[in-house]
């Protein structure tokens, strides 16, 4: 399993991303929020990624950062909506 970023580093990067006017990938935001242990924000950004039809959602089943979300029914629902489960 890939280890999340240290919390202080994740927070620093998140603060930078929030202050930029450039596009930030929802998947990058999810990884940061998961590093901070904020599952609710991670799910909000997962929904945003879904709404944007982010191509990286195709890797949800194998992205090790998502391991902590796999047992959540919301994650299972997202996999279904993306077409990654029967």
C-alpha cells in the first residue's frame, strides 16, 4: 500500500492548491484529503470527479490511495456508476 503524505506536507500542498486559479484535478484533491484523514471531503471530490467525467476514475479499483474507502457503500456505488462493477 502506498503511504499517505505526512499530514503537514499534505496540508501545505492543499493550501497551495486552494489558492491557485489553475485547474486542480479532483483526484489530486482526493489524495490530499485522504492523507489528512478527511474521508468526507474525499467523497465530495470523488463526486466532483464523477461529474467532470475524470478519466482517472477508471483506476479507482487499483488506486492504492482509495484502499481506506473501499468498504464504504458510497465508494461501491461510485464504482457501479463508473461501470467498474457488474
